[in-house]
C-alpha cells in the first residue's frame, strides 16, 4: 500500500516558478554567447588593425560606446607615451591609435592560428598571440616582436536611436603585453647598439636600423 507524501506547509504559491520565469531562464540559456559569436567581432577588429592603410573610423567602430571602452598597454609610462595608462571612452581610444600611428611603423603583423586562441565564453574574452615588426619613426630603429592581446567583448548599448550598431557585440577592453624594453631603446636611438653585441644569443637578430617611415630598410 502506497503511503501518501505530505507536502511541506512552507511552500507558497509565490515560491513556485511561473511559466514566464521558466521561459525567461530558457531564453537566456538559449541565447548564451557562443565561440563563433565572440570570434566574429574579434576578426573584424584584427582586420582593421592589420590593414596597411588603417581607417580610424573602422577601428573606433570596433569598440563599444556604452559600456565605456578601455585600452591599456602594460608597461612603465616613463618608457613610451602609450604605455602604462588607461585610454577610456571613444575619445581615449582615438587618442591611443593616434599616438601609435604618429610614433610607430608596423609591418608584417600576423596572429597565431585560431585554434590556439583562448576563448572564454563565460566572461566574453579572447586571448591570443601575434607578431610584427615595429619601428620608432623618429630614430628609424625597428625590432621584431611577439605580443599578447586580451580582448574582452560586450553588447554595445549606445542608447535608443543611435543607429544600426546598437546591440552588437564589440570590443570593450583591449589589453596589450609587448616588448616595452625594445620600444624604449628604439625611442632613445640605442636599439642599434645591441647589433653585434654578445648579450644573450643571436646578437642583433630581430633588430633593424636605418628604416624609413614605412618600416622598410
């Protein structure tokens, strides 16, 4: 004989999930950001970065308006004007890229295969490595460098009536780790002093002197 189960008297109608609450949960679950969702805006941003003639508007449009975007290139601020300081908001983003464009030449920028990227869908961030040849325009000294990006995305919500970009995934945080020592030496015109030196292995390998404004020897 089956024994009746006595329900707890503490259960109230308000504690039972309603259909609308269950639907909202399912909707959020089904709308979870996927790897592909994250990679599409990342590729758009990287294509804008690697364009030989970068369009400032394309770079700015890759970033959110709200939440306020951030660029931070790690390093001591005494080493270079674009290091160790936060660039925030659309104006700050524009200032960072203007500094980079005025001070540095960049060529041969490539990134590791996508399967090696670290894609975290829970915090909507992608980390990857790349390499390029950077040159300090004023001193005409350049160096080969491997760098790391951590790019965090968010849904851009600039407000109603702001255009077709509202609601899209865009870059909200762009962090860079790079060779700040080489940048500092090139800025001082002393990077060429390492050519032929016995410091470490390779001597002057990866160092280029007497480049033109486009980073070509």
